[in-house]
C-alpha cells in the first residue's frame, strides 16, 4: 500500500458495504445488488466518498483483510438481514 492510500488503493474516504452471501444466484444476492447500486453508491456520491463492497460467498475469508478494510473505511454498512449472516 502506498503512503496515503487505504486498503482499496484510493485516498478518497471509503463507504464500505459488507454482506455475506451463501449463493451467487439467490434472492439475497439480488437484494444486495439493489441496495448497493441504488442506495450505497448514491449515498457515497452525495457524501463525496468512494463506494466499495466486501462480499464473500466463501467461508474463511481472511479476518485480517476484513479488519483492515473496516479500519480504512470512513463509513461501514453491513447487511445482517434475513439468514444472510
């Protein structure tokens, strides 16, 4: 990582959206995409932040990567709805 850049490689403040997905072609994934594309991106643009997503459908994602991304983010939004966690 270069000096002044965050986990995602941008100096702009990050609005991070996190969700865990069990299936690539599920209703939860469709809802996730709708929330990210229609709410998170618009809110981040209004706040002059860079919208980013941390999405994994694989168990065992490296915890250190998650903590680093959260630490670098100015705002974190996590989808904990339904049986999504």
